[in-house]
C-alpha cells in the first residue's frame, strides 16, 4: 500500500534509507507489487528503518504510546511468527498472568498461527455484501491444536475464539467429516448474517468500525439487533473502540 500524490506506475523506483530500493512491478485495486533490492539482510533493514503500521485512527508516531513502544504494546504476548501486517487486536487484552490464571482454572489454551492481512480492515463497498471478496490470510493449525479442539468439541466443551480472524480460520478449517483439520493454507472465508457456525461457541472481540467485515461477522454470531444494542451501550458508557479499545465476550 503506497501513499503518493499520484499512483506509481510499473517501473517506478522507490528509494528508502539504509540502501533499500524497490521497483513497482504492478498495481491492482489500490495495492502494489514491489521488488525490493538491498545489500544487507532485508528483515534487519526493516527492523531498523520501519515503523509499526498503526491504523489511521491512531494519530501519533509508533513510539509515542503511553509509556510503551508500539513494537511491544501493539503486539500480543503470545506472538511468535513474523508475517502479519497488523496485530489480532482481541489478543492485546491478554497478559502472561491472565493466561496462567485461565490455565489454573482448567481452561485449555491452544495456539494457532494467523497472519492478519490488510483486507480484514477494508470496508465493504458493494451494495450486495455477497459480492464482497475477502483478501486471503495465511494460517497454520498444528496437529496437536486440531486434536485438542476436536477433543473439546467431542466432550461438549466450549470453544472460545480470541478475535474474529481466529473465528474465520477455525470455521474455514472445519472439514466435511465434522472435524477441525490441521495444516496451513489461505483463509478467504467471508462470514455475514445467515452463516451457521460449526466450531466456535463463543468469542472475544473488540468494538469494530462501521461497514467492516468484522462487524458483519459478530452480527452473524450474535444477531444484528443484539450487536446494535451492545454498541449503543458501549457508546453511552464511553467505551474505547478499535485497536487499543475495549472488548466483549459473545456467547
């Protein structure tokens, strides 16, 4: 995604710091494919000159968080793999202490790898939402995680997903045999009212932007009227919305 006075044409060269350059190869629907060139390790250069891609409604630099640096604050405590373009924000509510407290109560906490893409936050701009195309996001579900979730479902225990991206991934990986599949892939599942959930029994999620696919997903889960009432309550009580905002448990 490139901010410029004019859309860069294929062949345009972009110069960054630390000897990093890029050539625009192609453009499609507001996004661009670039080929980077550098004399050092690409990831090391990004760590040195890059900034955290904060959402546009956060009006400050990435190092001006309240007593924190966004490189640690805008990140979940359980993140382990590089690849996402944004944090799965529902997970920002968890600390190591809180996770350990949940485990001490007998709640099984299992990980899946999600690489959140920019498409998650793209507003729906079509009049018929069924025509909206989700940007695919990479995921990985280990055999152990799949086995634990399948065992929980078999024992009639609740599966609580942390975040809408997690919900989409678990629902996407549910197979025709009535089991959650392990493995990696690209999830492009668009969940909107009328969808029948197969895996997830409850979810923790932030308060989302209007006209977003995230808002449509929670409306599919809890019902549009319930969600509207919850948002009215949040506005009345001055809850904080979006990335560093408040969350709700829907069950």
